């Protein structure tokens, strides 16, 4: 018998993934219950292999037979599929701020700088398997003495990031990014890499502290308190095993109807063509292959199959992802 999955949502993540916290926080703040499928922090990830998903990054979100990749796209889809969010920006100015914060922290430099703050003597930086795993995905991790040498420059850059928040959006003493009395999507978009590095033992020097950036640290503390209160007041997730998700997907429904392939898209692709989709910045050697179902300015959707032959869909954003046509004679078995 297929398991019960709240709202048909499964979040594939591990608890210290900074990107995953963007989704975890959103679901908690919205009160949207979900199933949590905890994954290893390194490959292999048998649960995803069982789903026939090649994508190597975390988080992944499934809703019924639709699988959504990339935390940016996942947030956008949750906003659309679960309307009425009090977290959403209410004005054009707030929508712009939210988009700019998303680009700054995710596509821009903030997360990359925060990653440079991981101490050279941390368990991760002393684990050859971890370093190899991330480098295999396309990162260029420096460890040991090389990491120590780059730290001063990383501190300068990280300090500048804190300064931007301290002396712009938080400068007027507001509690939250969009004002008001509760956090919003703007806070999620702005805070996640800062919260990650602030919670990392030994990452931040005295030059980046509650004394030097009191508004940023107070804001982060308020946000953490809100999340803690939500978790203590109610159960928002249930744990699930990967094999149970596969069983569930056999009889699940699609979360949304399919759209068309834009005939005027610059790629010149047609519905039903065999394509590969993959990120361009990290994890680009892991490509998901399937038949093109939807292509819009914002999203590409392909169909794949479970080992049983049951079809499901994989959704990726257009920003930061490549969609390439598979040459004739391409291996259909990879779908």
C-alpha cells in the first residue's frame, strides 16, 4: 500500500545544506506539511537513482509525479501551486527586491564567498572524500595551506556582504526585509547564506560579529526564534524512505497540467524531442535525459520513466540551465 504523503510533497535534503534550508524554512513559515526524505551529503544517493534522477544537487522537491530541481525554481513553484502566501512580496518594489536578493545570494557572489569561509581545519575540509565529491561536481575547493592563504581576502569580501545588509535594507531598524511584524520571502532570499556561515563554528572572525553588524545578527536571531517556535508548536513533516516514494509515485497524480513548447524559443526545439537538461554552474556532468514536454521562457519540463515504466516529469528553470537536443541514435534507455 502506498504511503501517506502530506500535500503530496517530498523534500529530498540533508539538514546542513544551505540551499535546502530555503525550502525547509518556506514550508515551515507557510505551515505546509510535507514528507522529508533525508539524503547523504555526498554521492551516491540511492534514493534518487531509484527515481531515475541524475541531478546531483540538493534540494529536490517532488509533488506527485512532478519533480522540481533547483531551490530557486522550487520556491517559485510553491508560490504558484500553493497560492495565498503571506510570505509573498506585495508591491512591485518588494518583488524587485526579492528578485535582486535571489540573484545576489544565489547567482551572485554571496554563497561562493560564504563557502570560502569554511575553516581549513573543519571536518569537511579534512575529508578527502568530501573534497573529491564536490570537485567532481565542478567546484574548485582549496584545502589545507592554500585555504588558509585565501582566508584574509575571503574575510574582506564576506565583511562587505554583511555591510550591505547592515547599512541598506536593515539600516532603518526594521525587523524584517519587507517591514511588518513577520518574516517574508524576502527574508528567506536574503538570510540563507548568512545564517549558514553564522552557524558554522570558527567561520567568522571578530571583524564579523554582533558588535560590528548588530542589525544583521539581531535579524538572524529573530528569524531563528520564529522557526524554533513553529517547530515546537506543531509537527510540520513526516519522515519517509526513498523506496516508499517510488511506490507512491506509481499511483500518484501530476501536480500541474503540462504547457506547450514555445515555437519562438531561440533553441528551436519541438515537443517530444529527446533532450538533456542540466545546470551550467555546478553538477553539469549529471544530465537528465527525457522527451521535451514544456518549454517556456521560465521553465523546461521533460518526461522520464521509473524502472517500472511509469512516467513522471522533471522541471528545471531556464536561468542557469542548459537544454540540449540529443543526437540521433541517442540512448533511449537513459530516459
